[in-house]
């Protein structure tokens, strides 16, 4: 079993006891004993497979399933027609659009779901797909979002009544008039177009489900790769018309989510229908290409940025126009009121006078989605935009990019700080954070080295980015998903012997919640973390809450855990008073026990109190037996982690190959619960950032064929492409979070791409080139000074 390391003395590094506790869940993972959706085997279980569209845009003339139905091992073939009869052919999306489960009229992206085969085994189901005869009439596709609103563009969503174009939404934030005024008086205005290309979270485990509908008691049980079991259950209930208590969603172990597992995919609905139709459990697991081609992508933002400043380098304002490619159905996952996610935090970490953004969303013949891949709801795009354009400004002014940032960073005394688009940043010391990163990097020395190398014709680059994140969605008054407020429940029960079980509404996909949530409870109650069982990922066993994404687990559910533990502690005080025959007010808490003020020998440990709570002890009036509590935590505000990143690259002048030589990351996520887990989160996110900056890209040819449909084409970083990370941290607790913690899960993915790109462009002396900066694109940029998207 896990051994608990001695809680070290409280330091800046370790305000929460137990610190670098090894992960409890790894006991099963490192032994191959994890239990994932695909490990679920049920008696009589059948297997589903999906027939997908080869075309990006085509009318369906006919579907002939007779040969597939005649296959000896096939039990059912489901098409859009079958679903229409159940009113399930179209379902609502997380963005209040509709999405086809199986295409009825048209296919609208390559890889769209057309038919679902249920067979006795996985291979027969796949074989039978080839027996389905679909006649398509190809239509011209819309691939380039910049052409989507042309008068002659084909209409993708002719299923929507009265729809005569491919427009989805227009959204704006900030003050246009004030921003224009600031630009009019500025000495310097720099303008830059940039694309944050379409990328994919590509979790190790693809998406899937096992659906088991029990006809006798009418209960549907789903084992599924979901980041939000409770939200999924409610959505299934609303869509399928089943009562919630007749639906159980179980998220077993999950092999990475990164936002890919927030939504409900057509395959899940088909598996449910397959189980209802056949009366047997049905498993559906997608393969790698299906995952890359059809499930939630990320980014795809075409951004036009403008920055205004004085000649001395004081930033005055930022103005942005974004064209957002949302694919064929608007199935972006974000709080309802925010069609561009939290992009409007694009003013970043700087103290400026005015800002304004306009975001326009359009349909194209591509897979739907839009918010995934450790994005903090589009903060990734926002950070990239501001950190790129600040570098463009530095180049224009002939200023060092670190100096320009230092000059404009928010100062500690400005917190809480309301930015020009309305976000209220809770806490931070930005200059100290950047200075720390520069010290670790040896920034001034690096610049000297770079100058020497330049003189010899060697290309070395140094890139900086400073980011502000907003995580912890969110205050109910500001945000909801499909009308569900974003609060999280938590229940804590201390057993008679002082062991405990805590039930969470969030769901880990690898972030280590079974460990860190036990640490939070342990810190509050003095019960060792190994004595605390963390239950999550099963709607029949956990309280309602909206799940894990947007790095909200620590800010919201982590707060709930601290609050519920404090409730238990308050109750334990009353019981300890009865045990010690003193008034509860005369007791003082010290981690793990109550003692009588002025008489520390007279005390009761939390374990003794737990036993007494279940014993024949005479309890004071109004105090029920047992030691347990529950809570629902509605965050008063978002939390604002931040960080300073510095990347050092060498570029081969002959081939354009980029080598990331060093990467320094100083993060501040407030109070740190488990520094080891935080470092793991940061390492992973930095690798993501290097991947996006240099390698990852989902492209399409002019017919809409997806060019990133396998790991041969969609390149993800390995240990070979990344350096040994150099991490540092500062600690600025959140003033409104019970333990001062902010989220960390997406910080590095959000903050790092700009540092890498800034470094490469610094090396080759080009103002801007779009990601991914692979050798051919870097080479082209070196030769021609820019490179087409
Ligand atoms: N933590 C901590 N101290 C803090 C903040 C966090 O010790 N001050 C710990 C937490 O206790 C938790 C982990 O760090 O164990 C991440 O916490 P948090 O920042 O709250 O993020 P979430 O748990 O909500 O995770 C979601 C986030 C998102 S949205 C994506 S995307 C992403 C990420 O996590 N997906 C991941 N990191 C991932 N890591 C893995 N291994 N797999 C994924 O799918
Ligand atoms: Cu936007 S990816 Mo994470 O929030 O699951």
C-alpha cells in the first residue's frame, strides 16, 4: 500500500500537509490494474461500429442495409431513419444547436456518423459496415471559414429552418468606442493576423461507452469515457425522456480527457439505442482515426489583432477580430452565455486603458467541437494572441520583450483587478513571477550568448510568454451549461474507526484526484490521506455537480471538499465538548484533535470523536449521531492562476529544424496541494505546448478530406522533442478560495505555445509565422519572411 511521507514542516512550498504524496491511484495503474471502459465485459454483450461518411458534404440519396442485416453475426443495423422513429436522429448540442446522431438528409463532414451496426463481436460489426450501401450525391464543401459567408457559399445547415447562410453567432466584449479612441491617440499601432490552427486533444484512450438497458426495471447503465458523469446523466434524461434515477453513468478509469470527453458523441447515443433494440448490453469504442477525425477538436481561430502603445512602450489598448471555425454543428462546450468561451480575457496580464473584441462563428464542413485540449475555454487562443502581438510590438519598438512586459505587467497593489473586459483577477504578483523565470533562465546571459551566436550565423532564439488564466467555472450567477448552474456537491462520512469516505462530483482523467482530494480532507481533519477513500465517477454514488474541465476541480470541487471537512470539524467540536464535558467554545482545534484551552493534555483526536459519534455517548440537544456532512459549493468568483515561461531554441539554418533546448516555467496556482502532481500537470502541458507550436495540425484538402486522421500525420510530441523542463513557482493564494488554491491543469498548455513560437521567430528574425512551426514552414518563413496558413 501507499506509504505516507512525513508531513514536512510548512514552507512556502508546502502550506498543505502531506505535500508530495505519491499518487494512490498509481498502485493500480502501474500494475496494469486500471479498469477502463473497454475493460468492461458484460454477459451477452454485443459490439457496435459506426459507418462514416467519406465525403465532407453530400446528399444522402439512399441507404441499403439489407446485406449487412443478413450477416450471420449482425443483430441490428441502425440508421437515421431508425432514430427518427424514436425522435433521436437529432440531439441538442452543448451550445444550444442541434447535431445529427446519424445523418438522415446530408452528411456535413468527412467522418460523420451514417449508420450503426450491432454485432456479436467487434470484428463482425466492422466487417458488416462494408455491406452497407450508401448512395451519396456530392455537394461542394465549405472548407475555408473565410469563404463561409460568401454569397455563393453552399449552405451547410439547410436543416435549420430559414437558414440562408453559414453564420452561427456574432459576439463582442469590451468597449469599442473607448478602444478606438485609445488607438487614435497612440504613437504606435501594430497589426498582425494569426491563425491558431485546428488541433486535437488525442488522449491515449479514445472515446467509448458500454450501454446496458435493463428492460425489466427500466434502468439504463452506462460505463463511459466522460469528464462529467452527472451532466451527461441529465442530458441523457432530457434527450431520451428517461427519469434521472433510471440512468446511472459510471466513468471508470479514464486514459486522458483533455476536453475530448466533455461532450456526448453520436456513438454513445447509438450504443444506448442498440441496447434498447437488442435487449443486450452494447459496447462501442472508437479507433484512433475516428477519434482524430470526428470528436471534439480544439482552436481553429483566425485572429486579427491590433495593439496600441506609446513610443516609450506603454501599452494602451488591444483590438481583436476573430473568425471562429466551429465545423458542421455548433457543439462547442462552454458556459452557455459565452459563445467564444473565455476568449475575452485576451487583455492578458497587462494594465491597459481599453480593449475590444469581436468574434464571429461560422459553420464549415468539418468535424464539430471547438473547445477541448486543455484550453480553459479559449483562454489558450487569448494568451497566444496577446503574447504574440506583444512580441510584435517589442520588435516594432526595438525593445527587449522582457522589458516591454515588465513595463506593462499588472502590479501587485492593483489586485483584485478588474480588466477592461470585465474579469476580476483575484490575486497575483506578476513582476516577481517574471523576474523569477528570468533568473532561472539567466536571461541577460542568454541574450549575450544569442548575440555572439548571431555574429557567427547561428540561429538561437529566446521566447517569453506571460499568461493569466481564468479557471473555476463558475459562479452560478454568471454561468451555466444547458441551464445547469456550475456548482459542485461533496459528501464526507467519517466511519466509527476514524477512516473516511469523500464523494465528489468531479471525475479524474489522470489528474490524481484520488490523492489530492484525500490530502485536502486530511489537511482539514488530520486524518491521514491513506485513510480517506475518494469516490468519484458514478452518478449513483456521488452528489450532483458539473464535472472536470476548465481546471475547475480544485477551484470548485476542491473548495467543496474543504468546506465539507470544516462542517465535519464543527460537528466534531460539539461531540468533543460532550466527551470532555466542557463547552465547545472552550475547545481549540489543532490538526487532528480538539483540546481544552489552557489544558492541552485534555484532548480528543478526530478518530476518538468519530467513534464517540457512533457510540452511546449522550449528545447535546440538536446534535445527531454519526460524523458526516454534505455541501454544495458555488464559487463566488473564478480563480486566476498565472505564470511566466521562457523558451530557448536553436534553429538549423539549413533545414529549419527547431530544437527546444531549454524551457523555464514559473507557475503560480495559489496554495499548492501536491507539488509533485502540479509538476506533472505542468510537464504534460508544456509538452502539449511544444507539440502545438511545432508539430500538431489537423488540415483539410480542398475537398474536405481530413489530413490529420492518424498518428502518421497528426504528430504528437514525445520525450525526444522536449527538453528537461526547468520549473519554478511563486505562491499567491486566492483570497476567496477556502484553502487559497487555484487550478493548474491547463496552465502550461495555455501559456507555453506562445513562448515556443516567440523563441523560433526570435531566432529566425521573422515577425510572424503560424503554427505548427515544422521544418518546412520555418524554412519557408526564413526564405520568404512569412508563410501562408
Ligand atoms: N492541484 C494541486 N494544487 C493546486 C491546484 C491543483 O495540487 N493548487 C492538483 C489537483 O488537486 C489535481 C490536479 O492538480 O489533482 C489538477 O487540478 P485542477 O487544476 O483543478 O484541474 P482538474 O483536476 O479540474 O483537471 C482538469 C484539467 C483539464 S481541464 C485538462 S483539459 C487536463 C488537465 O486537467 N486534462 C488532463 N490535466 C490532465 N492531466 C491528465 N493526466 N489527464 C488529462 O486528461
Ligand atoms: Cu478545454 S479542455 Mo479541459 O477543459 O477538459
